[in-house]
């Protein structure tokens, strides 16, 4: 995302928090997993960027993407446990 135009949108619906990041890159996002710590480092492991989806996949309830010309929107959803307890 270096130097690209982007926007972030977020909203809540009950205990669900929905976040979208829109950018002008039309490439389909690809989930890449870093090598195991005990294994040799790959070229990917040494890159300074490209771990966003790995983190989103680890911490979100679900995620996906949608084509939004001229680029795409990557979205993810989180559940706030404090809101679940307050509503339940």
C-alpha cells in the first residue's frame, strides 16, 4: 500500500464489528503463511510487507474481498466479547 490511495470503513451491528479496506489495486488478495520458525527462511519471510491477510485470518471471525472498481475491498469481521456479554 505504499503511496496508493485507500479508504477504511467500519461499522458495528450488535457485537459484530465489520471493517473494510478499499484500495485501487485490482489483484486478488492471497493468503500467505510464513514458514515455521524452525525451518529455513524463504524470500517471502524476509519481505517487509504482505502479512496483512495472515493477521486478519488469525484474528477475525471471517474475511473476504469484493471487486470495487477501480480496485477492491478487503473486509473482515470481529466479535467484541464485551458486547456479547452485555447483550446476552
